[in-house]
C-alpha cells in the first residue's frame, strides 16, 4: 500500500521511525545514543536537573533513562549526584558533554530533511507536550 493511502497516524509513526533511524546513525559516530543526545540538549539548557524530570521531558520510563544515563556517565558526559531527599538523583552535564553535544548538533545539521519541516514544529510540540503530561504507565 502506498503512503498516499495511509492514515495521518501511520504516516507520522513511520516518518518518525525513519528520521530516528537516520539520526541514530549520524550519532553512532560519537558513540552517543539518540536518547542521550536529547538528554544532553535538555541539560545544556538547565543543569542540574532531576533524573525523574528528565525522564518526563523525554517521555521515557525511569528505568530507560537510568540505563542511558549510565552510558553518559561512563563516558564522562554527565555526572549524577545521588542521596538527595526522597532518593532523587540530580544530573549535570560536564564540559566534555557540552563539547560532544556541540559536535553532534553540528553533524545533525547535515541530516537531509524536507525544507518545509519547520512548519510542522507546532504540531510536534503539541503532541510531545501532551505525552509529557501523561503519568508513566
């Protein structure tokens, strides 16, 4: 079946997977998982941040983000401060993490996306905002 006949949901889902696969290949050069890239972007804007808040922002489960943060920490791209109240963990980006993020962002600029993709930003932002407000299941 041609994409012309797919539902909007199916188109969005398949397009997201295609872009995710391509950007993951771009980031693999750095040994950086795609989710790790998004985490570094958030931490570059505001650091430190609670691990639970990062999980909510990138719309993943606490266990998933913990695994990715372990990778980032082993590579010295982030640090984690444990022992906060209520077993919370604060995550901060390191100088090495900022340098890696800058290099990864530059590489991703070469990813070939349609020129009019920016017109979809408000729609994508709405979808992500709704998902971030949902409780973890």
